[in-house]
C-alpha cells in the first residue's frame, strides 16, 4: 500500500469544454486496473462538449447543480449526492447550471494501450444547454 502521486489541478482544454472548468486526477489506473476518476469543478454555465465514452461514464455530484444532456434532448438536473450513469457509446454533455458552481466526480474506464477512451464532438449550443430540466423527483 502507498500514497498515490499528487498531481496539480489542471485547467480543462477549450477544445473540449465551454467556460472555465478545472479538474484533479484522483486515480488513473495502471494495468490491470482500467479505472479513471477525476474531480471536476465547473464555473456557472460551463460544460463539456458533446462526447461519449467507449465503456460508459458515471457522474457523482458533490456540490452545486449538475446538468447532463443527451442527444434526444433530455437534460437531467442532479443535486449533491445524486449519481448519473451514461451508457457505453451514448453521446452526452455535462456541466454546471447557470446559477452556481458545480463539482462532480467523473468515473470511467480505460480500454488499454492506444485506444481512445473518449470521443469528443462539437460544442453544446445555448439552446441545447437551456432545454427544460428533468429531476430525479
């Protein structure tokens, strides 16, 4: 057993995110582990671009209000303590509601050497971001 190497907080790249987003790598598993975990911090209104994960992704909200959108037009609103799962290959986006900062853990798996884990697409439009929200109820 040992402490994992601490890595500096990283600003998310503008080619994959809209607005100010920062993340900390919590875990980047080495073979045989494929687990990936980042703590991601979104400023109000910031969000990812459309993307998908070859093995899916799980988002666990820590603070603020998270919005998670799908290509069918749904926008899920998740609060602290709620978890949203995105199936393998499903194109989606996630980010902060316009009224507050948001933090979530992003969990996904790698697939091995030289195989992209995530496929990135175009930016989410204001209309897509602003759709009516569905809560867990």
